[in-house]
C-alpha cells in the first residue's frame, strides 16, 4: 500500500506542477516529510490525507 500511495502522490504533485516545498507548505509539514511520503517511508495521518486531497 505504501508503494502505491507514494507513486500516486509524486505523480499527482508533478501533474499539478508543485515542488516538494510547495506541497509541504500546503500540508503544513517539512519538505523532508513530503520526501518520506513519496519514498514510501511514511504515510500521513487522516488529517494529512484530507489536506492532500484538497491540494
């Protein structure tokens, strides 16, 4: 599941034209945390997922 989520997150971010820093600001997390999400090392909690969906 982490692998699918990470690939889809990165793909969606690139399609929208957001940098990792742009997404980090929108989600109120660090750029390193976005990197962890995209590399499958972490998954956001439910409130983070809601913020991602809105972004």
